[in-house]
C-alpha cells in the first residue's frame, strides 16, 4: 500500500490507528497544529479516540506512515493521558474549520476582498519527517439550496486572519511559544531562563511534551527541577519519556528520591529501564554520562544500510559520527563489541560492502567506570566526538559524546553565563 506524503486533515478523521504489530489503538478524531501565520506551521500530532471513547494525543513523530486505510505508529507505547489542547495549540476540525479568513493570493485576485471560510487543511510531510500546513481549502461562497459549495485551495502563505491562538488576537504566551518554532532548544532555554518563575511555569505547561523535553535538557539543574515540579506528576513522567535517557537521569538525580522513584514507576518500562541503569553509575564516571542508544549494528550490515541509519534526523550529529559493530542483540547491553566504523570511512566504501570488514582495529573503548578526566584524554588523544562504552565483559553499554562530557567539565553556572561570558578588564 502506498505511503501518503500529502493529505487533507478531513481525510484522516475516522482512520484506524495501528501499532507496529497492526494492533488497533483507536481512530483519528482530529489533528493538533501550531499555527504561525506567514511562516511554517506544523502539525503536532493526532487526537485519537480509544475503544472506551477516551481521547489521547499521539505526536506526529510517533507516526511511521499514513496510508489510505490507516495510520501506523512506530511504537505501540503511547501516553494514555486524556487529551487537552494547550496554549498555542489548535485543532483542525475543532478550531480551524469554519473560521473566517482572507487571502492575498495573486492567483485569486477576485477573492482579496472576500471573507472566506476554512473547509479543510492540507498537511505535507517534509524531508525532516515534519508534517506542515501546505494549503487550505476555503469556501468561496456558502452553498445555497440545491447547489454545491464553491471551494478554492489557497497556499498557506497567502492566508491571513489567524493567529497562534486562532482567529483574532493571540495571547502573549501563545505568541511566545509560536516564536520558539525557529529557535534552537539551547536558545529557547536561555530565553526561558530569563523569565519570571510564574511566566516560566506558564510556558512549560503550554509547551508540548517533546519541545519541553528538549528545552529542559538545556536548562540549569535548579530550573530543570523547578519546572518538573510545576507539572502534574503524570505529565512530568511523559516529558521524561521524551527526553534522552542520559538527560532524564540527570534531572532525576537532582530531585527528591521518593518523587524520582514515583516518576520512574509512571514511565513506560521500556523508557525507564535505561534511565535506571544510568542512575546506577557514580556521578563522576563515564557510565553516568553515556547515552544507552548508540547506533549499534551487526557486522552483516551493508555500508548503504549503515549510511541510511546515520542520516536519521533525530540522531545527534555526535552519535552519527561512529557506527558501533556488535554481535546480536544490538540493543544495549549488546552482544560482544567488535569495533567501530567512522562515518568518513563509510562515505569512501562501496555501498554493498559489509561493515564487519572495515572496522577500525586500533580504537580502544571506554569503560563505564572510567572518570571524566579519562574520557577527556580519550577524546583529545583520538580526535573524536563520540566513543564506545563497554563493561568488563566487552558488551556495549552505550556511547559518550563530547558535548555531554563538556557539560559536566564546565563550571556549574555555564548555562547561565552563556557560551561567551563577558570578560571584565582590570
């Protein structure tokens, strides 16, 4: 069955949502979007109605494919929290359809002075796997008795009259969040850091889980704990699930032990297990710094397959720089670690070459009990930005990236002073 890359939201309503094993999760009832008039506006996720009539939110990044008959998820694990829209979020069927707008589309000059009504919204998938609003179907005139409605399709960039919170004036929080769309998480974190605690909490509650997770990872420890405390505990667990395991472990280490355990209990077991493993290592060791989800492949993988996986948009640049080759299983802790292949090496080899035959024979691994200083010397010695971490039995436990190491070697307040603190002259 062909995979859809463009679809009107109205066509999604009623489609079955299935897990990767084809188990039916529910049916699509709406699409949640972040509206940015005159700029890129993204679909954030689907409102899915379960068999018990409860409605939940499924992020677009959890969607593997949209097909003519159903929507398939990349995982069967989804948050069961009842759906509720947040600031700067709108639903297509509930909020946008029926809204009055106007256009300055040069192809429809005769419509420039008319009030138009939204009939549907077209979504298009980009190379980065985002789904963005590409066009909007509008009624040129309302249907009269016995006549079909006159529909026109307008490019999103030429549609006006909507704000981040719908039709009319947007709230300050909605506008703040809408502005985050073009900013890096570290820059958003710097902005959030300067807000008053009250406004910071409002922004945190209004952000979607994935974006909040990215921002939390870039905040100082005290603000991480503060914002997590400002959320209800079920949502806090959902946000932790969206974080990289090493970042989630760092936050849980600085909050009350009892609450940390409750949050771990609320998290999906597949998400909490690697976090618990990381928390078992001493703070000053490589094991506490590593990510348990490196790019680990078997020796029978081809260069073409390895490069395709290294291009994954969600894989950090540092982790894409080395491919770790192991005996099955490839999930950490893996089978015996065999070695690694540099990304540059992959680019120079024929696509059909097996990666097991092009391993770097001389690069030693790091051990989970190694100190931060050992890791720093390792990166300086071998000119790397990422390194393998193994246990005493040579099983790959994860990978440590130089950015995570620097985060712990720099002064505790480095996030507050920025990457270029002011220099005082005597």
